[in-house]
């Protein structure tokens, strides 16, 4: 591993532990040349999955973009960050476990909405309004009626 301070290619691992999310290994390293310490993360390399947009365009599946959209929907809501991280991890796992190398943005959006519905209903409505491109108040009313019916059951 290349030292970020002096560029030396020789370093030794001082400490290794699983990161908080359990998806990577955190390694504390020491450069054998300058003696400075730095941290690296080791993750599993995954094959590319492409998201097929509504217009037919393809782009790489980006976990950070997914997380950013969920965070925006949960903004100013009492949703703990660990819940968002769990939802992102669950969706990511589902995307990579399906043996398909492509997923439609529609299917991805539905997975996010399903997860948000169980975490925070306001965040769910926010995400749905952007994802489904609500044009007027009646569409909000329909989704609220759907949530009310779910609560009555």
C-alpha cells in the first residue's frame, strides 16, 4: 500500500478490524520509510451493475447516489442514520444478489419506497412525490389514502 505522505510502497499493518457497517475491513498502517500512520479500507470488489433510466439511458449503480436520495427524503425527520444505512445496505445487497447486471430505475425506486414506508411515512411521501413526479395535489391525496388504509388494517 502506497504511503499517502511520502509515496513509499512499503507499509506494515498495525491493526485490523471490521468497520461499523460490517462491509469492509479497516486497516491501520505504518509507513516503513517515514514512520507515519494512515488508515485504509478493504472492501469486496463487485461487478458493475447498471441502472436503466426511464429514457433508456444506462448509468452505473451508485450507492452514494442512492443514499443521498434517501437522506434528502428523511431531511428534518427523526430518522436515525443507522436506519438509513441499514436500508441502503439492504437495497445494495438485493441489487448485487440478483444475478442481473442491470436494474431498472423503476424497480430501484420501488425498493426505496418500500423501505421508507416502514421507516418514516413522511419520508416515504416525499420520496414518492419526487420519484413518481407528482403533478398535483390529488396524487398526494391518493398516496395518503393508501397509507391510511394500511394503518386501518
